[in-house]
DNA sequence: AATGAATGAGGGTTCATTCAT
DNA sequence: GATGAATGAACCCTCATTCAT
C-alpha cells in the first residue's frame, strides 16, 4: 500500500471512528453529517466521497463494529484462563465491543433496511455460535454448566448480560455488584450448592 | 369534574396514548408532532395548547408510562401467587409496561435533560424499592432466594430480564426458552441442587 | 367555497403562475423552489404544503398548462371565422398556450417519469384529435385542404409551426414573414395555382 | 503537429465528443463534469486544464457542433442531386447535425451569455445564408420554388422542419409521414397543381 | 379552545471548482 | 500535464413551532 492509499485508508478510519463515537454518545439519528465531519476534521463532502450517503456510512460503521466485536470475542475464547474467568471477561469487558450489538444500532438498521441483519446473521452462524459451542463444552467439562441446559438458553443469558451492562446508564451503577452478578449467573438466586 | 373538564382530560389522554404508541413503534425522534396530531385526531396546535412543546409532551408521556408501570408492578406484588410465579409474570408479561423504562426513552431523556431522572429516582425510592423489598422477603421465606444476596443484585437481574425481553427483536425468539430462562434465574447455569 | 377555501385556492394559483412564468423564462431545472417562493410571495415550506415536492409541483403546472391550451384551442375551432383564419390564429396566437407542449417541459417529464405522458396522450385522444378532425373536415369543404392528405400529416405541420413559433428566440424574427408563412402552409413553396 | 500536440488534441476531442453525446442524451444541465470525465476517460481536473470551466466547455462544444453542422450542410448543397432530394436530405438526415441548433443548447446559451449568439450570427452571415441562396436559386430554376417567395421565409420553413424533426420525441412518430411532409412542403395543404 | 396556514432553522446531498502531489 | 482528494455554495426537503382566524 503506497502513501496515497495509506492516507486514504487513514482518513476513512478517522471518519469511522468519529462516527462510532458520536453514535455511541448521542444515538444515530441525532448525529448529523456536519457533526461527524467536524469531529473527523474533514468537510462534509469528503464523507460523501468515501461513503456515498449516510446510510452507507452507518452500514460500514456497523460492519466495523461487528467485526471488532467478533475478533475480541475470539481472543477471549481462545485465551488460557478458566471458564468462569472467560465469562466474566466477556460480560464485563466494556468498550471492548460486544458480541451483541448496541440496541439503537440494531433497531435502527432492522427497521430501515434488512441487509445488515443478514450480515449479522451470517457472522453469527459462522463465528459466534461455533465459539460459544466450544466455550460451553469447556464450561460443562469444568463443571460450570449444567449439561441439561441448551446452548441457546445460556447464550441468551450471556448476550443479555453483556448487552445490558454495556448501557451507559447501567454500567456505572453495577460495578460494585460484579461478584454477586457472576455468582447469580452460575448459581442462580438460590445460591451455591454446598 | 364537569363536562368541559372531562372532555379536555379525554383529549389529553388521546394525545398521550397516540404518542406512546408511536414512540414505541418508531422511536421518539422519528415521530413528528404532525404524526401524533393525525393519530390523535387533533390539530398540531391543540397539542401545543396542552403540552407547550415537544419535550414537555415527551415528559408527560414518560410520567404516564412510569406511573402505569409501577401500578402494574404493585398489582403483581400483592397478588396471591407463589414467588416464582410472580417473578415469571414480572419478567415475561409483555406490554404490561415495565418496572424499567424502554431504553431509547431513558437514554433520550437522560441525555437531554435531567428532570425526568429525578422523577424516576423518586418513584424508585418511594415505590419500586419497597415493593421489591417486600417481594424478596417473601422469596427468601419461600426458599427461592439465597439470604446472602443483596436486593440490589437481584433487582438488577429482574430489571435486566424484563427490559431485555421487552425488546421487539428479542421477544419473538426466546418464547420457547421461557422455562429454561426462569430455571437459570433461580438455579444458575450450574443447575438445581438435588 | 368559503373565504378560507378561496384564499387557499388563490394562493395555489399564485404559486402555479409564478412557477410557470419562471419555468418559461429560465427552464425547469434552473428554477429553485426558493425562487418560486420569492416570486409567489410565500415561504418555501408553503409550497411544500400545497405540492408535496418539486416534481408534483411541476406536474400540476403541466396539467394547468395543458388544460389551458386545450380550452384555448377549442374556442378557436368553434369560432365563426373561415378556415384559413382559424389556422392563422392557432399558429400565431402566442402566449395563448399551445396544443403542443413546450419542449423542455415535455422532454423533462418524458425522461423523468411517464405519468405525465399518459395525461397528454389522453387529452390528445379525447380532445385534440376530435377538434382537429372537425377542423380539417371544414378545411376540406372550404377547399383549403387537399382531401388526399392524411390528418396526421397536417396535424404535424400545425403542431410544428405552433410549437416552433412559440419559441422566444424565433417569434421576434418572423413576425414580418407571417403572410408568407401562411401562404407556404397552404400553397407550398411552389406557390398558388392560378 | 508533434506527438505531444497530437495526443493533446486527441484528448480534447475525446472530451468534446463525450460532452456532446451526454448533452444530447440528458440535456446540458443534467450532465455533471464528473460524468463527462468518466465517459471521456480522464480526470475532472484534466477537463479544467483544457477548458477552464464548464461554461467554456459548453462554448467549445457549441462551436464544434455548429462547425460540423455547417460543413455537413455544405456537402449536401454541393452534391449532385436534384433540388427536392437535397431538401429531403437536409430535413430528414438525422444525427448529421443540423443547420439549426438543438433547442436546449440554443436557449441555454442565449440566456446565459451572448457571445455564442454572435458566433452563430457570424457563421450564419458568412456561410449558411450564401449556401441557402445558392440552393434556392437552383430550386427556382428547377421549378420547385416560387420566385415570389423570399429566401427568409423558405429558410424559416427548412430550419423549422429540420429542428423539429430532430426532436427525440417527434422523429419516431413521423417516419411513415415522410412523403406527405415533403409534399406539403412543396405543394402546400392544397395539394399539387395538375 | 381549536384550527388551517405559514415559517425559520436545520439536515442530507450534489456539483463546479480548487488543492496538493 | 495529470490525478485523487477536498471543498463552499446551493438545492430539496422536514420539522417544531407560531400566526391569524
């Protein structure tokens, strides 16, 4: 990649990063192209040169985000720590984008167009589910997961925890509860067997 | 309340109902005053006569929504069924608005202004927490809740489940998992003690 | 029609008139909604309140224009003057909009959308052609039209003359040639039979 | 002309050809510099290197077009066929650009600036009119043109026919009428003398 | 109190043109 | 001389809000 290419790629990254940050802070619809342009330090038209229109930009931000999330997930799954540690990391590692998508993102895209849903579905089938399967097999072997439970149900719980905790308004308040929350995840409200 | 008053009150209700429905379906920002007016069968200006501006309208919709939710919650708590049934009802009774607010609502209001947060906080302190406390005491007595767990942690789980399941895109897919999900809530991923 | 209705109708007319004048002078694409608004003495948004979008406005201007033209044509056909006089009037009466549409109008609409074409076609079948038929029968009886000629060919000539002469840049220059032009129409370049 | 010069000249031609084709198909205003650049296989800036700005480009396209038209006209006039054949060729030979300019071209340039008008006027005085004079003298000698008619009037007819028939929307529909149309041109609506 | 009509401000997008390499 | 990248200005359109009746 020559200098031109590299600078072009860099600028694209800048715009994507500016977008993602603003979207996270203010939601998608509230953020205008003008704002993104300002934050990325380019003119509005430059954004159009790279992304054609706002929806295409959102789409690429979305892909960028999903890919980063999956990559992150992969790393944790293949890391060398016990099962319960992995779960904790998956659930609580904020900013290290999630296996599940931020709600407004998701809902926005689901309602407006369906292409994005396909991408998510595909990534899901090809990557997320296999990782989870591997993970749960491990969990069962280590005795953390009841073999009678379906993978779906556990995945649901993990997604939910991860997604919910990611919420700006939630994260702040539950940090002191981290231990208890993981405990409930493993042992339920009834508590540990002795 | 005389005829005038009553008709006035009725119209206000109509507007609130129209608003809440549209907000749920399309999100707050996508819904224009014109659309609300049309759905409520009044002119735009009438909305302004009752609510001053869009933000005030949202605010009142919000109050309306929270009050309804709390009322609902109260009923379940005081109903005559075992603890685990109550929990199931709280978590899975869709449409019977929640103890927790729809995310976009919340985020929107949190970001824009802080007044609403105070109201929620107040309702929380005065109503929601006491109900939960009563509920958990019951749960502990019936053996469903480990006495060592803090109320906060359990409330966190209930809120999360309720809120997450309320999501349009989620609800459809997890209905068959209902039983398993409640099981995990009570017994954790490790499963029942025998 | 009450005062409200009348004023509304009046304003709509104002906008249509402003549009048609500007379109005639500068072409359709060069004219912005802002300019029309200014000329009609209303705000841009008012135009949108009446016409939804620019294309719909153009469409209505178009209908307005075609209808006026046909009406005009009808009057001439049913008037009480000899055939050759009628032809002269049809061809040379400028501003009294034509049986045929201004080119840019036509081309623009033909290219962009096809609905308008249908309307023209319809008016053509239902009104213009019958009037022409009547007119030519008269012309043949009065000896101005060779019975061997098809109506289509004569209509072509009339349309052409009318349309061409309507052109801003042409009209000015051919006024002194009026007589000769009508002569050529009736007698050809070869000239009168004696 | 050396290699450099020649390649330069070639590129200019490419741009002019690309422009003229696009202008004919979509009208002047609808065609962007970007589109021309793409069709000509050069960068936008290259166009600016050759033509300074869009208006200058249009101007040169215009000259190019007029010159080609006159050249074409000249060929027909000096060809070795009878008068009526020449007329037919002038009028119906589509694509072989005309003695008269395409309307949008003309109107656009007339309205925007006046320089182009001068060029046309000049070509007109120096070339077109002399050719026509020669042509009509021939026509009169061969008995096709009434000697009492002014050259202006006949020129008007020819221009009009040529220009009108060039129109995309017209050309398609009048092909079957070719014979009749030429007949009317020579003999008028009253028909041939016997 | 209620409405139809009107508007200023702002958003997404396009385009002729210039900058930097 | 040629290009990819960048831009200011303008355009169509929407929306919360106000005016006039």
